[in-house]
C-alpha cells in the first residue's frame, strides 16, 4: 500500500502494490484538491509492463515454486523453463548438492556457466561461477531470471542473472510438512542386472522436511509481533539404492600366466609374445604353449591379483568381456537447513540475518563385493557442504534518501577420494623402500590394465574450500526529476586446495610389450594382463603436489540516473 498526504489535497491510497525480486516500479500519483479527511483509493493492480528499467526478466512466483514438481526438489530447475534459458549438460544430477548440474545453464545466448546468482542480493557463486548454496524449496519466496541486464548495478556476468529471495516470518505462525519417497517395489530391475541374471537391487529414497515461520513471541515474556520474525526450513534425504554395472576382469587362469584360453572377439586365439626376444626388426617370439614361465611373473603383479575378486558371470563372446556384474550400493544423504531472522528496529530501519547449509555425504560406485585396499572407487566418501551467511540493513534516511548495506560469505567445502586404500604401505606389494620413502602420502597404488578393471583408487583423499566474501553499500537519492542510485561492491574469492594427486603412483599397462611387432598392434597378439604379469609398465608417474591457495579480489562502483 502507498499513502500520499498533502495539505489542501485529498489523501491518496494505492492498494495491491506487489514488489517482487529486484523490481523497480513507477507509480503516478494524481492529487485532487480537497480535504485530508477525504481520500481517493485505487485498488487496481500495478501494471506488469516493465517501463522503468532496460533490463528484461521473468518472475517465478512462490505459488509456482510450491506447486510445480521438480527432480530432487531443486528450485533452479524452474528457472530453466524461462524464455531464453537453455539447460546444458547432464539432466540426471539435479539435486541440491549437484552443483555441476545446477550451474550448467546458458542464459540469453551466453556461455554455459557464465551466470551470476544472487541470494538475497549476495553473490552465491564461486570464482568460476559455479553455484555454492542451493536453498530449500520451502524457503524460497520467489526468484527472477534476468535475461537482459543493462542496469549499472549488475555486473560480473557473461550471461544472465538469477536473483533469489527467501521467505520471511510474519505476525502469524505458518508451517508445512512433507515427504517424497521411491521404493524398490515401485521400480523395475535395471538392464545390467537382468542380463546377468542378478536380482533387483534395493532402491529406497526418502526426502522429507518442514518449514516454519512466525513472530518471536513468548507469552508474558516477549511479544515480537510487528518487530521480530523468524523462518526455519529443513530438508533431509536418505538414499539406499543400487548402483549396478558390469566390468571385465582377468580370468583366473590368466592371473597365473596361462593364456591358452585367451581369444579375441572374432574367436581367434591371442598369442602372447616375449618382449625379451625382440629383434632389430621389432619382431618377437611367442611364449611356449601361450603360458608365462612362473619365474617371469613379477611378484608385485602376483600380489595385486590377490586383491581382485573372481569373475561372476560367463562374459560376452569369445573374449569373455563384461564377465563381472556388480550390484554395488549408492548410500548417501543430507540434512539441509536454512534459517532467517528479521528485525524491524523502527519505522526507518530493518535488518535481517540468514544462514543456510546443505551438508551431503555419500559412498558410491563400490565394485569389489567386499571392499579392500584395492577398491577402485573415488567416491568413498564424497562429502560436500555449501554454506551461506547474509546480513542486510535497510535504512530510510529521509523521504528522499535510502541506504542499504549487505555483507555475506558463501563457502563450498568438499572432501573426496578413497578411505579403503588410505595409509596402505606399497611395500606390502613388493615396492622398493627407497621409492616408497619418497611418496608424500601412502595409498594403494593405481594399476590400469587396459580394457580390464583397474585396481586402486584414481584419486586419493583430497579437500578443498572455496570462499566468496561480499560487501555492498548502496544508496538511493531523489533530486527533483532525477532518481540516483549509486553504490560499491567488493568481493574476495579464495580457493584452498589440498590434493596429493596420485602420491603412491599410477602405473599403466597396455598390449605393446607382449604383441608380435613392437611398433604395430595386432588383434591376435598381445594382452594387457600379460604385460602386467611381466612387470613392464607402458606409463608410470608419481605426484608430489603442493597445496595452493588462490586469492582474487573484485571491486566495482556503479551510478544510475533515472531522469524523468
């Protein structure tokens, strides 16, 4: 509501004024001659035509957010239906902790992931514009997708802007309660398990939560109605599902050096050649009986195969690929929440503080039936948390001047890798002590054996913390026919990485050492498992990484003059 009073004129009252995220609305007020005891009341809604700004945008209202179903209850998905917005990348991973899927959009022809996200006016992206914190669906009042951003107050974007406004409390108590679920008995078996004759894997996903809001009111102690309000939203998720697949494992007789049963996809026998017989022309002699002598098998390879499970299905074709079907498990969950407190200090000053986080943890893609140190998954665990702090103070200094101060911090925390192989001493496999003493961190080494399943994780436990600090003083001033808006924004981006890389080494084995011709491959000659057993790597590396910190500061001033 807008009320205008002036001596000698009738009081003017305008009802049904709705201001949405980042709105700037013009209202023409005609004052009629008369007494203040008389009034003119207008109840018509404000025109939706945007005439006060060169920017173009689309509002997604609270009703649409509440009623439109989304995969994973991620409010960003609704923005993808706006005109000029194109979803890029994978559509599978779209839940609140899937920041890659959340960030992967193009707005108004801009590059993918070149957009700004403002959460209650505070930047919610990392230095590379990856989204940090996704608020719960129940906490979002509305958000706006700005496709043309010509106003001077917007910057640091190569595409568009998504502006999100969270809910506040009011003088009445409100609450919601919900649960969404998926269950094994509501789903069919997956193709990989059906093909291998394996039963349907367990599938249980429960997503639940609540949202409460109201005044701070303690009977006979404190009455915060019309002054102090709060909002709290919680959302939890528990997932216990299968994550099945098939892989190619070396057959048991191959692991002992007997390749008499090795065939290629066309059914031809594959011969193993001795690299120590290489001539000047690059030709080699095959092993007798297609078997490796026991004294030629490298002790490290022999030890590594002790950690491998055996094949559990016949495999495909003569080459017997995809001879290992695994149901695996995808266990994950999060306890996401966001809270906000609003205080009306007086009629001219309002402040609010908000904090939210969405901690997530998962164990996934376990291939070994009983995980041991050689388990290759890199998601054991994957831990993420997007935190957001925001403070906002709005002051009406005079009828002609307003002031707003915002400050905030967004923090992304991530830990990933493999706990099963952590602190494993490679000397147990037969590695030389002089080599192991130079490793910066102990872990089961990574062995890549061509088309066959690798052993050891492809990433060690590593952590990262990315911070985005924001500070924004802004003011608005009416001077005759000019409406001036001016302000400053300072940001500091800090990225901290602690990633040892493949500190215990990564060793690759291909057919090249056991094929007939040293410099030319042959589908009927050579095998990666044989090369591994002989102990001749095709590639090898050991990482000795530093733990860097990257710091970037961003400053901006803006001035806008709306002259009418």
